[in-house]
C-alpha cells in the first residue's frame, strides 16, 4: 500500500524485453535501502524489486501491466515518480493508494495560474471509473485532489513544490498518464451497480 506522496524521482537506465515482459533498471537515491522482493511504486505502478546492483535496481513488468499502464512507453533517461510501500503506523499524508492502475488517461491541457499549474485529463468512461470534485485521484503515482470533474475527465491544481519534485514538470499535452481512482469510490460505485 502507498500514499501517493512521491519520495524521489528515479532515472530509467536500461529497458530489456524478455518474451512479453519488460525488465526496467532504475537509478534512485534510495536503492541502498531496498531489498529483493520489496514493492516500489513507479509512476503509480506497484512493481517488485528483482535485482540490485550498486545505485540501480531492476523490476519486471508483465504483459498485463504493460497493456493497462504507460510503463511500456518509458524510455531510457526518462524520470519516474518513486514511492516505497508505507510502513504500518506511518502517517497517511496522501490517501490510500494500492499501486494498481485502473486505466490510463490523456493530458489535454496545461495552464499556468500564477502560482499553481492546472492540468486537465480525459479518460475512457466505459470502464465506469469516476471522480468527484474535492475527491482523491492518483496520477502517475501522485496523490492529488480533483478540482473539476466531468463524466470522462477532471482537472487538478499542482503547487510549485509538487511540480518541481515530481514528473509533472515534464508532463505536456498529449501525454498518457496512469490513473488510480479512489478505492472507496470504486467500492461505492461497484455496490451501486449491484443494486441496479
């Protein structure tokens, strides 16, 4: 389980394809604290550490993950948002994030607001995921609050600190992002569907 509070940026150093899998080697500031089998969120995707060499570690993404996230779009020398699993008893500074991406979305607008930056995203509504104004959303592993919500889209406002310390500083219109919708909202939506 994660909080959506990004710890650091990781740099993709190597990508190797093996059958339907992708092995991603990441350089990070906390590699020396990792261990084999540990879960780390990469742009919101929970992946397991399978190898550690000096300041770099390797994780493997399987076909299912590649098809449902933007992990397959990563390139060498690209940055990713990283967060280790939360410790029992830690403060939950973001919101409950599982590291299980529900679907991808597309950034359709980036707008400077003189002190903050607004990002607008659209997504396929046929999967029945929803957002609500002032509700939580995870975008590429970052816990954020929804500003405006529509049937197939929403916007968020990013403070300068978040902009500087996450991959949002590289995000532009047309980019694909990983979306994890609020877990409580997903259960409520599912229960409503069962009643109808």
